[in-house]
C-alpha cells in the first residue's frame, strides 16, 4: 500500500494548485486524476489539445499549461486515469480505493494519506425537459470537452439553449471553430436582471463584466438570440428533429440536428457526501454545497474541499482555494507555523476576493427558473434508470420522506451516475410536492463506491484496517 502525506483528488485548477503548494512545503503528495492529462474541465487537455495553440478557446485556457508545468516541477506524483471510489478513515489517516488504467482493464489498489484534498470540481446542472435524452442532445459542457480534447465540433443545424456564462462561452468558442448556430434560446427568466441589480456595483468592478459584455456582443453579432424563453421541448424519433419553444407568448419551432443545453454548474458533492462531509442547501444557487471553513476544511477532520466542489466561483477562485487548503495542511502537519501560513495566504486571499467580486450578481441573474429545474409528467428526472418526474411526484405525495427513501422505492439514483445528475431534481420535486424546503428534504446520500467499478476491482483489494473496522461495527 503506497502512503503519502496528502492525496489530492482531481487535477483541475484547485487540485493542481493544492498539490503544487503541498509539495513545495515538503509534503509527500499524490494527485489522482480521472483524465489522461491535467487541467480538469476548464483546462481540459491543455497540454496536448489540438486547439491549445490556436486562439479558439481563449487566452485564459492556456494558463492551465502553466499550472501543469508547476505541478511537474514540484515533485508531486501525478497518477492519470485514476478513479478514487472510496475514502475511509483508518487510524489517524485515510485509505483510498483507487482504480487505474483503461476501463476495460482497470486495476484497483489501496493508497494511504494523512490528509485528503477533494478537488472534484463541478457538474453541469441537470436540464430535465421533454426530449433531453434524445440522440443529438448534449450538455454544452460536453460539446466543449469534445472541442478541447479532439477538436471536434457539431455539424449541421445547431441550437444552443439555456442560460449562464458557460453557454455564451461555448457558443463563442464553437463560432470560432467554424460552427454555424441556428439560434441561442435564452431561458433566463424575465425579472432576474431586476433581482440582480442590487449586486451590480460589485459586478461592474469585477473581472466578469468586460469579458462577459464582449463575449455576448460577439455571439449576438452572428447568432439570433431569443430572450425570455418560458417553454422548451425537443422533439424527434431516433434523433433530434425540432426544438419547440415559447417566448413572449409566441410559440415557434426550429429544425435542429444538435441541441446543446446548459443552465449553470453545481458542485460535484458525491465524494464529499460519501466521506461524510456535511452539506447544506444554498438557495441563492439552488443546490447543495459542502460546509467548509475559510481554509477549505470540511466537517471531517483531515478532509479539505477546494475549488468549485466547495461552491461555484470559477477557475481563478478554485486556484486560490487550492493554495489556501494546501497552506492549512502544511500548517497542520508542522511544515509551517501559523505566521507563515497567514503570510502565505495573503496573495491567494486577494486573488479569491477579486474572483468572487461579481459572483452574487451572476448567481442572481442566472438562477434557473423552476420550470427548467423541476420537471413534471413524463419528462425523465433520472436518465440512468428512466424514472419519470410523475413517478417521483406520486411517491412523494404517498409519503416518501426524502431522496434516499425515493431511491429504494423507484431506483432513481441507482444508475451509473450514482445520483450525481438526478439528485438535485429529486430533492426539488419532493419539496414541491410536499410543501417542504429542500433543506428539510435533504440530499441523496452517496455511498461507496461513488463511481462504477467491477467486482474484480473490489475483490482485488486487500482486507484493510478500515474494512475490518467497518465489519466489526456492523456485527
């Protein structure tokens, strides 16, 4: 069993910054990353992307290569194609179950670490509308991943729909890659701008204002934009055929070959939840996020959560949070004293404050409307197990207490995604049907393994001290 001082899970901006800073302070550090190269989603494939040297993805994308280079120089061990599917406390440290290699021939092993940094980033928020599971429909972030990884872009009639900064960024990147978009259907609810205006002074002084203004202007010059879309449905047979929408009391239908959906991102909390870290509902962003302190420390001693997995704030904030978590770990393990920790934190805290300026405006403006978060009728809420919203609503009215009980009754959350994509939807449907708040309904509690693994991978692991303790507790 390999042992290190710090295990960092994820190699996005937070994970790269945390691992580099830990290693620079003399801590034996290992980074476990599911991707074949560092960067996470925002800097995906930055070291080898066919578009990395072209001005298609934007100058900020190339900053990821600088972070990856610092990691290589730091001495931290970087493990690619590595899925961490279990983290268990074991005698003052943690045992991690890690599977590595290609999916058809993965090997599992145990690793031990004195501290863990969960830097698993964000997920695109579910967009459960009629037809969202048809071939030809994908999330905008998935289209961006294909563009970054392989230089692939959708062909034919492309429609983008939803709201949020990433939708506009992906539209801009696809346009620069040669895609001709039929339309951008903006689902930002009418009245959201008025709600966000009280946060406008900070937003106007933020790094987002000028960039967002220029981005939206560039897209609007080349793509018809329909605002205040209230109803959206995708229709077709074996693939997408049309997109039907209603805006300003007018219904229209667009032919389409590909539909790219997006309505924001939410923290990926599955691993943190399974570890036992406390989560709380944030009504401003309509999602659950881990409870962390100013250094990223979770409610489980020794476990830190950095980056968008601790709350959506973007790449610059994620990098700063990664460095703060690393400084806290270096202090906790005697590598630096409290004075050095505070001094080292001054730069990251300034960067974090700068990155957070304007976030409240964006959160208020782009909080998705209820109709696009909380589905009804035959619309699928759980894609993996094909559970319709009407089924979840009926079971909730019959007395289902929460999403964990709903999982047992309907199998929602039991598919390959382990509830990562349907968990929020299920919570909000139950809240709507029972007249309760999402806080009182609670979230789907993830269990190990948090990612699909084979029986062979589980069987290959030795019986660890943590496993023996778990068995003893159950007897």
